[in-house]
């Protein structure tokens, strides 16, 4: 099975209003990322406010089984809350497919793959 590393920058923007749960916008995005990537990912968030808007920029890195950007976007489309898409204003996504030098099950050598 191929494994990939992903690097994703996400920019979320919403009007500065009180969240019904009392959470900050940053915490709301953090909770969404926790549900989307419960394992094998980490992220950092930066929240800002200006001119009546709240901004959260997320830098996410991790590993998964996605081989191309479309695979990961399909995963997100299936699982992300509708607000995720309402607030998402831009993204950058890179996926690097890795193949192990040697298969752990059969001992056959594999060629390492470069980035996509």
C-alpha cells in the first residue's frame, strides 16, 4: 500500500459574530480538523480579526493513503461540515506519494517515488 505525506494550508473567513456554542472561530476550526484527521496529522492555527471579519489560517501536515489532490478533496467533501465549505476561502495542497524501499511483506525492492 502506498503512503503519502500531505501539506495543506487552509484559509477560513467568517463574519465576526458570536458562535452559538460560545467557541472561538479558531476552536471551531480545530474541532473540525480533529474530526477530519483524528490520526496521523498535526496542525497549527492562527486567528486574526479585521474589519468585522474573523480569519483562521491552518497549516496541516500528515500522512494518509491519498495518491493525488482529487482523492483528498473527495475525502474532505464527504466528511467536512457544511460550514467548513462556507468558510473556506482558499487552500494550497501538496501530496507526496512515498513507496518504501523494500516491501515488508514480501521483501521485494520497490522504487522510491518522487513528489507529484
